[in-house]
């Protein structure tokens, strides 16, 4: 009797323990806010010249660390110096013409009794034309100065040059990207969380981060959650109406939503490379329960 009761109790305890374990595993894998699908990301600046010409000099190398304002390469500075000298000479000529037109108008007005009204009007019109030409020459000079200044292509942000193939002698057209500059001031981690885990994620929550292949644990903070993702079941039709997929699969996979994570303090020995894979766990601000071996210690 007692043996039978003991076996029943033992079975119930085993079933309850198994249920507790299964419930915990379900909650851990389906609801706990952690993911192995996270990557190091940063904004990338596509560096392009504002003037066209042959590249005179390339002052950086692939993977060079640069600071904002550093000269990356120079484009045909000799040609733009000549253009500046031409604009200065043209401005000087327009200035002389303007002064002469002013003197002609003053002379015509002083001789009003002996000069016709038509001559005064012609002198006044000539002065206005000279003023307009002078303003045009002034604008041309400013443009020549701007082109000369922009023949030195500088780094707009702090960062690292990547995938550089530019060489002296290459011809670069205006507006065409010739190198990529990774903005190191925007280095961050973006985790792609299943939509079922989003209710447990809030901006400001602390995050534990472990980069693949590195033992050092990093820490961050949830900065923001993406406001939308692409709907693959819908597209725009020819008449600008919604084109919805007529088929529907009953087995639905949870969508993944990007969560932006700001890195708090990165040790100098940790090398952050854009594209690295990471495992991240969003922790409750009032809790430090570790997951996947990630802890805040």
C-alpha cells in the first residue's frame, strides 16, 4: 500500500518537475529577450568628390584611421589654381570697366546742358551693365575659390577607410563614390528579435553582449526599436492598389524586428568590426538573471 502510494507520488513529482522544466524552456526560448542574431553595425559614408578631374594624390591607405577634416585625396589642384587666377583677372577687368562706366555717367551728368538726355541714359545703362558684370565676376571668383578648396577631399566624420581602390591618376567624376568611410562614432549593435519577445524589451534596458569568438563581455543599452519592417505578403500593383498574396500558410514564423543597442564602454583591447556576429540578452533593469552565460559581472 505504502509502496504503491510512494510510486504514485514519485511519478507525480517527476511529471511536475518535467512540466516545470518544459515550461521554463518554453519561456526561455520563446519569450526571453535574447538572440544570437545580432551584428555590429555603423553608418557608412560614401566619399565622393564635388569636382571632377584627375587624382593628384591619395593621402590614405586601406583601413586607415582618419579624423574629421583630414585630407583623403586631392583632385587636379593645378587646373583649379589656374581657374582661380583667371577669375581674379576677370574680376579686376570688370572692376576697371565699372569704374570707367561710373566716370562716364558723372561726365554726362555734368555736361547736361551740352549733352543730350539720350547720352545720359546710355551712360546710366552702361553703368548698370558694368555693375551686373562685376557681380557676375565676383560670383565666378567665389566659385573658383570653392572649387579649389573642394579639390582637397576631406573626411566628413571620424572613421576608418574601407575597401580603398583609388590610385593617383584615376579620373573621378563629380558625385561618384570612390571610397567608403565607416563612421566609428556610430558603432553599435543591432539585434533582430522575434516579435514574440518585443513585449519584454523597452528603450533604456541594459543589454549583455558577447561577440562571436571573443570572451570579453560587453554592455550596452537599448536605444530604440524599429518602427516597421517590410511586408513580404503585400506589394504595390500597377494601379497603386495593394497587391496581396492570395495564398496563406498556416505555419507562421515569428518576424524579426531590429533593435538598436548603444554600446556603453568598449575596452581598448576589443576590436569592433562592422558585420561581426554577436549574442545579446536584454536584461530587466531590476534583474540580472543571466542567459547563455551572459552576466553583468
